[in-house]
C-alpha cells in the first residue's frame, strides 16, 4: 500500500492510504488537484480541472441547494458553462438579459438621471442570462458525475495540512486523500484559506439582502431594473415567463421586518418599491436573508492552495459580479494547472500559484473596489460621494462611447478579451 506520512493532526497520524471511492473503484488517493467545497464555484472548478485531464478530487457533501438566489450569468460565464457542457443542460431555465436600467430612487437633492444599458448598443443578443441557482447546481452536479477523472468524496474536509510535495486532507468521516494542488472553494469561512495561513480583511455592512421570486402582471421584456434606494439597491431580474427574481437590500431590521410580512403584504410592499413598473405582483414561496459584507484575502494563492469563489472574494450583490468572478477564478486555475500538468510540471508549484494570484488580483480588486464605492455612494453616511455619483451616472447616460466601454467592462475585463 505504501502509505506516506504527513505528520500528526490532533494526535492522529496523517497518511495517504488507498480507499474505495464513491465509484467503488480502488484508486490511489494522490490527486493532481483536490477541490474543497461544492457550491457553484467549486463544481465549476472541479469540472474545468477534470476536463483538462487533471486527476481531480471533489470533497463536497451532496445536498439540495438551500436558498432561492438566482445568478445573472454575464457573457463569458455562459461561454465557460458551454465549454463545460453545463449550459445546454439548464439554459431552458434561464431568461435573457437585454437591457439593464439603473434608477436613482434615493429622493435626494443630487439625484442621478436614469441610465439604460442595452446589449444591442454593443452588438450583442444578450448581456447574459438569469438562472435560479438550483437549476444551475443540478446541471453542474449532473456534469460532474459524468467525468471519469473526477472522484467525488461526499464529505467535508476537516483537516488540511500543507506538506513540501503535496497537501494532505482528512475528511469528517476519516477518509484521507492528498493532492499537489488544493482549490479552496469552501466559501466565506474557508478552512483552505486558514490552512494556507492567508489573512482576510472583513467588513460587515449594516445591510441585509432579502431574496425572493415573484410573478407580475406585465411582461419584463428582458429588462432588469436596479432601483438605488438610500439603503442599497432593490433589483428586479427577469426569469422565464412573467416572473422575476428580487434582491432587496435594506437595513438589517427592515429586511427582517419585510421577510416576516404575509405574502399579500410583501407583494404590496415590493410593488410599491418597484413603482408598479411590472404591474400587480405576487410573491412566490421562499424568502432568504443574506447579511452583507466585504471580504478580501491578502493573497489568492499560497502554499499549494488556490482560492476560488467566496473564499477569495465577498462583495455586495450589485451589478451581478460575485459568481461571475468565481467562474473566472475556476477557469483560470484550471487553465494554469492544466498547462503545468501538460508540461510535466507540478500543478501546485509556487510559480503556478504566483501566476494564479497575478491573474486574479486585478480583476477581483478592481471589482471589489468599484462595487464598494457604488454601494457606499447610496448610503446616508457617505453624502460627499452622492454628487460624484450623480455626475458619473449623468456622463454614462449622455456619452455613448463611455457607456459602451462600461458595458463591455462590466461583462468581461479588458485584459481577458
Ligand atoms: C443576495 C445575493 C445575490 C447574488 N446575485 C448574484 C448574481 O446575480 N450574479 C453573480 O455573479 N453573483 C451573485 N451573487 C454572489 C454569488 O451568489 C456567490 O458568489 C456564489 O454563490 C458563491 O459561490 P461559492 O461556490 O464560492 O460559495 P458557496 O455557495 O458558499 O459554496 C461553498 C461550499 O463549500 C462548502 N464547504 C464549506 N466548508 C467546507 C469543507 N470544510 N469541506 C467541504 N465543503 C465545504 C459549503 O457547504 C458550500 O456548499 C449573489 C449573492 C447574494 C448574497
């Protein structure tokens, strides 16, 4: 069996052994890459890695997706999901996004004019597609289960120890595996990030997002509308049919109050907030609350561990950027690790991780900064930013080339085109 020792964890000797995996095939547990966490970013990373030919482990509990969030997948994210053979499995559950309206609903002195972005102005059929996360996750899970090079551990990582040549992982049910590269897709309280000793700065925002879906009397015509209120955005994003998903950001106590309303009262409250642009509204069952925060790790990769998704960035839900960034993380680590393996090199080597950090840093930091500023400019505590915001929105509305640049940049950063 030739077990290799890695040290001791909590008095347990930590070693790579051979185990029967989910497929009941006897395989070695030394992988090229192990992805920890099976949210949308982790599943996309695992599929991308396995498709490059990397022997990949996915350590993630199989569980039904727990909330009713939807994701506005922008251009390149849809291309990635196409290349992973995921998009054809769920595209019928998605609605096209052709127009994005930003409406200043702050009622303040320095009110910005409405800005309307149309995909046709930059010769596209759609900016992207809005899909409920449950359908997206089902499609990702289905594709992941098909790939022979992807071994699933239906489990949680409990201990992660970085060694000189690989990383050893012990799961909650005492399975052991090791990998030359670990992809930390384990969300906000990332054990992988902790194992790599990567510090994170975290700022809690005094804002909570309430999410729910609804039906409405008038068609949305594939227009997404973002009302900017003094407490944060309230966003209506098209779903198939005469339905939309709503992300309503407000002060935490107000979000709790709204979440506790009867269906009838919440329907009336959201219709009022929408200025009845979609006519009469009826909320569907299911409401979820998300306290908002901004998290930024000092590094995106270190000691054989690369971070993707919310382990690498937490931002408020403005401009639909979070998972779009997470999918770019997944694509980048898979490309860099795949290239290293193809060249006979170690996918977890320092130079691969440095390249990953360099590739992700400008994208993640620039978007975190822009979204932080956009969010702050709405709040009462940041009055000096409001005239600046109003002027910025006016310029976007009035200057075609600037507006088109903003649209292209919102979809894909310049350096990736
Ligand atoms: C209200 C709201 C609306 C949003 N709208 C959009 C949008 O329109 N467009 C967009 O791009 N983004 C959007 N986002 C952001 C997007 O939802 C997140 O970026 C995305 O869900 C994060 O996915 P993830 O896979 O990184 O993390 P998660 O979904 O949190 O997945 C992490 C997974 O890791 C697992 N895990 C944790 N620890 C371990 C362990 N030790 N071992 C094994 N597994 C572990 C967890 O159980 C979980 O399943 C929105 C966010 C919010 C809050």
